[in-house]
């Protein structure tokens, strides 16, 4: 007797960045963040979870390699889903006692600043929720795996509310608009480097919180304003303003990394060249047609409307003649089950 569930979950790329925690254990952020969830056809995590009475212990394989399940974040996610299932009485007590085996794969570079943990934990938690028939919102449980994972639980444009409660009960994600709201929106991922980042997001955030003066200004003043503004641009489908806020917030996040002590550098010369190229392109167009954003790594995500894609792809092919690492995609629906 066994039960198995397989899910795929999308990557999300923030336009208002999450950087800094108010509680490291519960993964509670200092600021709200906003992201777009990308289509699973190009970048996604795929996770299968299997429960059997014969399994001796919980086990996990990541990208084909067996990893330890004694990882606090992993254990927290499993424990919280099981607790939720017990509350909701969605499965039998006997089924809750069975051990699980988890198998998860990504189809894009892991830990190179491409939101792999976001997709991975969103997928794991969605698969466990399906396995244990949990019906309530699981974004707060995905958050326990990796902060940004709570945003990948929903499709389209998503806001993660920092919340104020000490127990994290109000630190949840909610959908601003679904993928069909702005069907012309595209994301273009440019893989600049596939090597693992030198400083993990978790450590980088800790250094910034402890040392960056600029971070305080960002959290108190910039992010609250920008969050409201960018939500308005999404609702009104005002691309130029959406793009401007996206680029400014990416730049400010990397300025905070540099303001941290010792400084944290995620972007490379190629990343800076992409920034220059985008500004030149927008200037030539006479209005903002493309936005860049960079996470904790050198890879770029460009947001643009579909009619702009052929021109921008030609420009990139001209600028990077030997590169073929572009992924073009639209926005996506939430994590879904594979049948
Ligand atoms: C974001 N990043 O909003 C920002 C922008 C990186 C730069 O969320 O410690 O991997 O697991 O909560 O979620 C990366 O942070 O960090 C991140 P943890 P996570 O997408």
C-alpha cells in the first residue's frame, strides 16, 4: 500500500526584492515583496512524494543525489503540513504516521541566483499538501522552507506581506492578479553564470541587516511606497512605470549588498553590461520598453511585452554572439499536479 503525488511548481522573480529578516527561524521578512510567477514550461521544479507504511525513515533525493532529511527547514515544512492535516482531519492518523520519500529535480541552474529554492520548496509543500489533502493556504508553510517560496505558491503577480505578528501568522502571500490579467507580459532569463553563489541569500541578508544603514532607509521609506506604486502599475498595465520601479528596486537591492560590510557582490561585468544595454535600448526607443532585474546572482531577468521580444532577442544575439542561454516565457498559474 502506498500513495504518491507528483507536482510541478514555478519560479518567481521579484520586482520588489525581499532582503532581510525580522525572524530567522520563522523566516519572517523585514519588508513586503512583489514578484511575477513564470510559466513552468521553461523553468520549474518537479517533486514526487511517496508515503508507505513500510518506509523506515523520511528520505530525500535532490537532482538525483541523496541528501539528509535532518534539515530544519525541510523538517519544519513536513511537520507543519502534517499538523495542518491533523487539524483539518483530512487523512487518517495511521496515514500521518507513515514515512515519506521525496524526489525533487530542477530544470535550471541550482543556487546561481535563479530562485531554485523558491520553486523547490513551493513544489515540496504543494506536493505534501496534496498528499495529506490539506485545503487551506500553504504559502506560510512554503515560507518556512525558503522565504521567497511562499510567492511561488500562487500564479501571476504575487505580494508577500511581511506581516507584524511574532508568530508569522500574517506573513503570507496573496495574488495581486492572475496570469491572464496581463497576457502580453514576458520574462526573458539570461544565464550569465551557472556557478553556485559565493554567499547564500540567507547569509547575505544577515550581513546586510547587521551592517547596512541603507537597508533601514529602504525598509522604512522606499519599499512601502514602491510596493503600492508597482501594484497600481500592474492593475493599470502601465508597463513603463512598472519597468522603472523594477529596475530601481533591483539597483537598490544591489546597492545595499555593496553597502553591507564586508560588501556582497552578486553581479558581474556581464550583468553590468546588460544593464547598460537595456538603458541604451530604452533611450533609443524614446520610452521604457524593457526592464532588468537581478537576484542574488549574476543572471538577468528581463521583463518586456511580447511585441518587443523579437527586437530584444536580436539585440542580445548581436551583443552576445556565442550565447544561447535565453529562456523566454510568459507568466504562469500556480503549482499544479502532474497526472
Ligand atoms: C527575492 N531573493 O525577493 C530576493 C531578491 C534574492 C534577491 O528571496 O533565507 O532564498 O531562504 O528566505 O528565499 C532569496 O532569498 O532566502 C530571495 P531564505 P531566499 O526573490
